[in-house]
């Protein structure tokens, strides 16, 4: 049960970051007709994963809920590991 909520929280934070970039893109017109379909697909997948995970968990399908949450959890954690490696590796930024 705790693992589910950790995974869901990481997915929710990742969704908030993506939603932030979407809103910023709306403000500076980088989200346009050209890529609106891609953005809607990304936001739709985020919505399906987060709400689907909650629905599956509440209907006593914990394994399926965790597998669904892995769709966002794994890339988010890999990206976090990459960012931490870049920050703490001690290399030169020039």
C-alpha cells in the first residue's frame, strides 16, 4: 500500500511539472496548432495513468494499479537519476 502511494506521488509530481511546461507554452505561444495534438496525448496519458491507478487500487487490483503507475514512474526516476548525476558528478559546465 505504501509503495502505491509513493509511486502515485512521484507520478503526480511529474504530471505537475509537465502541466507547468504546458501552461508556460500556452503563455509564450510554443504550444500551437502544430503540436497541440502531441500535448493533448501527453496530458491524456497522464490523466489516464493517475486516475486509472487510483481506480484500480480502490477496486482491489493493487498489482494492476502499480503496473499502470510504472508507465510514468520509471521514466521519472531515470530522469531524476540523470539530473542528480549531472549535478553531483563534479564536471565542468563549460
